[in-house]
C-alpha cells in the first residue's frame, strides 16, 4: 500500500550475448550488491515505460517466480523502482 509511484532506477546487470548478438540478462545487481537471478526471459521488445516516462528495449522477465520488467536504455539498464510517497515519511 502506498507504493504505486515508480521511478527509473539504474542497476547493474550480468548478461550473456549469443552468437547472433542477442543479449540475455542473467542477474540484476542492486545498489547494496543484492543479486536477483533472472529465472527466464519471457519476451523482448521496444517499449515505453508509462510509469517512468522512459523508453528502451523492454525485457519481460521472471525473478523468483514473479514477472517484472527490465529495460535496456543503451548503454544502461534500469528497473521501475517503487517510490514511497513523501506523506508516509
């Protein structure tokens, strides 16, 4: 509750590139070095993030059994991070 707003948050991503040049994210590394393994990539397409106003290559991914999005905005990766409203302190 109270976390509907999102902001663009740049993250480190461990990835692999296949012989055809396709980039596959394997792991997202948060600021505190917490690692989130990508279970699988469900899809990739150019898309606009309505929550952050940014656009890029959107990876629909599964992490810990939950679907989420990871964006590649050349040359950086970002996620739509939850923002705590200021009125909640």
